[in-house]
């Protein structure tokens, strides 16, 4: 066994919903894709297509994104965060999204609220962190399916659904 193995710090997985300790630092960040619900995306895409078709008949310009682009989903930043408790044990949690750089400094006393992830092999996810040194509550924000789809496509989907409902009501009357 070499020296690196002898002095490697043991990183623990925390199972309780709250960790209190000192902020030990960020690890290397990477991106992960948000999963997008296929059935809901198809309904929104088709309803928006009706509005875009009517807009093209009226010579209105509409932005068109491909289904493949929408299906891919947005990416968000995943940053492993380490917290050391009073006993010297180090815990790693995943922070999804961004926090201001000046929000946490090494050695700050923090209380981290966590939640388990769907994949049990992954560390718990940071839901909220309170910097007890500055008494500042912090919540990282990640993109959602709705922010990925965007307000323009959602508005087109609502208009397309309204036209479809109106046409169906007229046809049935």
C-alpha cells in the first residue's frame, strides 16, 4: 500500500436531512441534464405547432425549436460540496445549480438541509444551506422543464390548445 492510500480522507454519505458543520470547500463541478417528460413535451409541442401553423398562414413570424432540442433537456451545474462536522468527519453532498461565490468561505459554520436523490448511488442533494456565520439562507436554483421550454413556446401551446378546443366545440355543436 502506498502513502496516498494511508492518508486519504474518508468521505462519508450522510443519511439524515440536516448536516451541521464547517464548510470544507467545493469540488470539481460538472454538468448534468434535466430529464424532460416525453408525453407532456409532445402535447406542448403539438399544441404549439397548431399556433405556429396559424401564424404562418397569417404571415406572423414564430420561433421554431426542434423536438430533438427540446427532448434533450437543459443542463445544470452539479458541484460536490464538502462539510466537516465537529467530530472531524467529512460529508459530501451535491449542490445542483449556482450560489454566489461570496456566499460560502472555507471554515464558515453551515447548516445544510438535504434530500435523497432518485438514484441511490448518488450523494444526497443540497436543498438549502444556511451560513450560520453570516446568518444568510441560500438556495441554489436549477433550470426546470418549463424554463427550458420557454415562455414563447408555452404561449404558442396555450393558443394552439385554445384554437383546438374552439374548433372541436364548433364541430360538435
